[in-house]
C-alpha cells in the first residue's frame, strides 16, 4: 500500500466531463442563474460523484497537505457509550492510539436511510487523511472505489472482500476457536454441539472453521430465533452431549439464548454440561477478543498507510485463552 493519491479537483472533473472549469464551478455551486443545458449539469455531477469529489472548503485545504485527521466510520446506528458494549474497547483503543500518535479523529455517520445516503457518507471520508471502518459487512461498491483511488483505509476485523485488497486488523478466530476445541477434547469430551447465529460474516465463518478443523464431528446448530427451546438442551443430554460451544458476537445473542435455556432446564456448568464461548463475556470459558489492541493496531496501520511507511496491510491478532469455570471433564455415568 502507498500514501494516498491526491484528492480530485474541479480541473479533473472539467477534463473528464469535457467542459470548462468555470462550468464545473457553477454546477457544483448549485448556481442555476447561469443558463446551461441540463444534460451538461447532470454530466458534471455524475463525474464529480464518480471521482469522490468533496465540494467543501475544508476538504480543499486538506487536499494540499496532511491534516492529521483520521476518519472513523461504523455501520451501527450509534456509537456505544456503555462500557459493557462490545465495541467500546475498540473505540477506546482507537482513541488511545490516535492520541499517542498526535492524530485527531473525525466521525462520519451514514447509517440508516437510503443506500445512496450511506454511499455519500462513505465518499465524505476522503475529507480525512484516511479512515477506519468497522462493521460485520462491507458495502463493496463505495469501499471498492476508495481502494481503487488509493485512499488509505483500514477495516477493524478480517475482510476477505474485494479479492483480499482491503487492509485490516482482525482477530485470529480460527486458531483461537481451534484451541478451545482442543481443550475440550483433551478433557475427554467427544459429543459436542456448536451453536452459532445465522449470520455469514467472516468472523462467524472463521469461528466455524476453527471448530470443525479440530473436531470435525461436532454438530452445528444455527439459531433461528431469539430463544433456544429448553427441550432442545434436554435432548442433547439424552443423546450424550457433554459440551456446548457457542459463537460469540457483538450482540451476544447466541450465548444469552444458550445460557437462558440451561438455566430454564435447571442445568449447571460444568457439572451437567461444559460451556465455552468463542469470544464471550469476561471470565466465561473460551477466549478473549483483543478489542482494545485491535483498535490501537488499526490506527497504527492507518497512519503507516497515510505516510507511506512500510507495514503489513493485513494483520491477525492472537486471542488470549480464558480458562473460566464453565468447562470441566465430562460428567460421569
């Protein structure tokens, strides 16, 4: 990856649209007092949009030199302020590292509303030197245009989209999930259920891969609603299941469903069933997702891309194991 290409200028729009720069200035200013063919106006606006031109005086100033402004864009409806929120440690890490590197942060919002509004918000990220993105899915069209233009961006979380061209800092869920299953097998568990949400985000698929890579006979259960029937859990016990592994996500839905079903069935962990969560609440058996470190490393990588400093554009961080008290040897008898 190299330092950012220069921002598009009105002269670029004029050249591509086949009009004068004065015409471009009139159109972008919204001045309809000047008589002009409507097809010419449309052509200028379409070229400006394709180039990602930001008609803002601040953006014009930033195009001339680095501003030490890093963008931050998430696809959630709002940024979390609750420290228990899954994203809070990421944002804390981002803020800490940005401060350490003397960078300011600018928040871009575009969640909700029509797709065009979201795409426009993503284009506005070019006002900054570079931008951090995070969310379970990638809007490939607008993000692809940023990547093609050489705009520095970093996703927080592994992203295989766009033929692997997206820089990212993520967690090594495959290895961490495999380690959890290895521990269960070492304790003597042979009949295991893996409960996951129906989403097909890369983080979900990585956990799934790690589970089956280590214990290929594990039966996978995809939750179809907010609740796991108590009868299902009791049925597992009758079939000889001794351990349940649950996908951890930012919503925590799978873990809450399994925990509620176990409690409703009057079952305890690890006496009746061992329970491990692949990136769950603090202290629960499984592993910890290095959220804060991901935020810090993502800022560091983004600054490297902005400044053209050699770096590794795709990084996976190790997830520390958590022993917890919910996992033990299979029940006897």
